[in-house]
C-alpha cells in the first residue's frame, strides 16, 4: 500500500443519495461563515470527502479541533474505506445537532492508518450588524 490522500472536502447542511446513483449536496458552505450567536448549532453538518485513488483497505479518521487547540469531539470519527484501481471513493459524514461553542477557526484533521494526511479550516465569526445612522 502506498499512501492515501483526499482530493476535496466540502462542508454542507445535507447530503442526499439520488435514485440514479448521484449525490446532491445541499447548503454548501464556504470556509468562513458568519453567525448571529454562539454556541452555534447545525441541525445537520455534513462532510463530503472525495479521495484520490483508494487501493486496498484504509482506516481513516477525522478530528475536529477548536480554536483553542483542544479537540471538539470526545474521540475522532473513524471509519474503514476500501477501493479498487480506477474507482473514485467518497466518504459522506452526517453529524446531527452539531455545535460549535465559540467563534474562531476550527481545524478538520484527517488521518489514514494513523498518519496525518491533511487539514481543512472552517472559520465561524459573529455577525455584528452595522449601527443604524440617524440624521
């Protein structure tokens, strides 16, 4: 086995498996999101990960780290993925009632067979309305 890498990670509010084998992503989020309050809770927070060619079986993990540097989850999310030459592998993770406790940049850290393979950033900032100007 060589190494495993991911091509892309999309964060969204829902993932739907369609009848024709396609996948629909709903509410795709940018890497920075403005919210009105903290803690901020998503009814659903989904990760769609497209892997580079997956050959053999891999144990993958995702850890989410708070801006303070401490883990957000009690333990990393873990799964096994398996593929074959020529096929695209995808992981779809759905977290229900998922809460971000504070403003700042969160890190989504990815591992494969215990080795770090990358990190994606997701920033949440508090939206402050501009003060109303009266004449």
